[in-house]
């Protein structure tokens, strides 16, 4: 009886530790899933051009449900990653706001799934094209969700700079400050190049994967230090 209780007590911490790791796996998967879905569709759907069309426009047309599903899954996985971060970072610098901001990022993808962008630049083929510079209500909401989400992701990266500073991880500290600048630069150049916007968004999504994978890494024990 005593041995059984001892075994259960020893197993509980390991089980508890596995929960945030499982949630963090969602955050790791979110970005690659969205980018892979966009790449495959962009290469196979008629009329789509990566130099003229944003990945979000894949939500339009008869096969738009595929990209809408990708938005939903990405949002749910990012939210799971945020929940895992909250547990892993509890009590650490940046541990309060970084998970909240990643949660906003995930919520933005959920909103974007239900409010698709407007047709444009010849996609979908045959769809009525809105006059340049005009947005429908759902197109405006989609754009607002995208901007809010990626700004939140950039802010989370800057907040996590405090975590890496406290740990003396200079490489991660530098990257957590530079990557947001790259994402925002891509967005700023989007008026001249849709590809720049796609590159900025892709950088942000992959950076979320890198950050979450870093936080999922087991901390060294006192003996290993």
C-alpha cells in the first residue's frame, strides 16, 4: 500500500509536467500548418499568384473552406500554445503578458476565419473585383484581425526578451527584438509588394514555432548546471 502511494506521488509530477508540453506542441505546430496549407493551395489553385495574392485570399471560392479550416486550426493551436506558455512561464519575467498576447494572436486567426478578405488581383478567377482602395465590412474585419494578431505576436516577442535577459540567453534576446522588426517591415512594404506581407507573416509564424519550441525544452536540473 505504502509503495503504491509512493509510486503514484512520484508519477504525478511527471504527468503534470507533460500537460504544458502537450499544449506547447500546439504552438509549435500552428505556424507550419498554416504555411504548408497556404503553399500547397497556392501552387494548385487556378489563378493564385504568390506575387499578387495574399494567402488569406485562399479562403475565397469553392475550395475556400480549406483555408478557413487552416485559420481555425491555427487559432486553436496557437491558443493551446499560449496556455502552455502560461504554465511554463509562471513566476518568470514576461510570464504574465507573453501568454496573453499569444492568446490574442490565436483569437485573431479565429476571427479571420469567419470574416474572409475581399477578392482582388484576379483571384478567385471570375469573381467580381472591388475597386482599388475599397474594403467590404468583412474584408476590413479580416484585415483588422490580421494586424491585431501580428502586432500582439510582436509584442509577445518583445516581452519575452525580459525572460531571455534574466536567463542570460543573448542569442534569443537579440532574436526576440529583431524578428518583430522584420515582421513589421514586411507589413509596411505590403502596399508595394504582397510578397513582402507574406514574408513578414511567414517570419512571424515561424518565430512563434521557434519561441514555443524553446519554452518546451526541459530546464536543466541543478546537477546538469
